[in-house]
C-alpha cells in the first residue's frame, strides 16, 4: 500500500460516469476529478463511491427524451499528501524515457488549456 500520512484528511477520486440520451447512438463518458475529505483510505473509498452513486440521474431533456447518467466506478483514488493551500501538490504522474516529440506533446499553450478553451 502506498504511503498515507497519518494526518491525511484529503483524497482525490476520478469518478467515471456514462451519459446516454434516448434515441441517440453512443454515449458520453465523464471522468470527474473530485476532492474527498476522509480520515482513512477506506473512508475515502466509501465517500468516493457514495458521490458517484449520488451522480446517477434519470431526467428528460427539453425534447422529452430520457437522459440517463450512470455511475460506472472509480478510475483512481489517492491521498493528497500536502495541506490544502496555494502551491500544494494535488497529484503527480510519472513518465519514463520520453522522446523530444513526446515531451513537446505534454506541454500546451495557454489557449489549449481546458480553462481557456472556447
């Protein structure tokens, strides 16, 4: 099991949802990065599952077609090691032996960041 600080209070979960619309082919998959407050990994897991289940919705759109949002599960769950404050590290990812082209592909210009996309 990875290292979890004894005073850890925050975790993050990637909650996976599937959205379908009656009469339309295919689906939309949402992967929501969600902050979880918990005092243990087990409690974090329980809370993440509960949040996913609470996201399940059956509703109708303005055309009267049924929209179904279904919780599929978790893609990931991990602890946040640092106290939540400016500059704290929320998560990290490791990659190995990347080529220069692969390195360039990792970095986006401001307009290509999700926050600034139109």
